[in-house]
C-alpha cells in the first residue's frame, strides 16, 4: 500500500491530458512538493519546526530534480 501511495503523485502527471513538454515539469514540481509536505507533516512527531523540516526535505527533492535534469533523464 505504501508503494502505491508513494508512486501515485508522479504517475498522475502522466495520466492528465497535458502538453508533452508540461508533464515532466509538473513531475519535477511534484518531486519537490511531496518531500516538503512529508516534512511538514512529519516534523511535529519529531518535535522540530515544521517549516524547517519541510524546507530541508524540499532541498533534498530539489537536488534529486537537479541531478535528473543535469543527466537529461526526462
């Protein structure tokens, strides 16, 4: 179940009727936004600031997107 929930947001970008050039950009946005939301929701359980955890995980997501774009995987 966790695998389905984790892979659903990126897959939904390709199921929507979008321009072919827009889908990878939307996928990259989801790849940055998803870790941010996880950080914000996870932070109270770890007793750290929600914004700090969200931004930290969003930076990790941004690094992953940056490496993907540099390697021209899209």
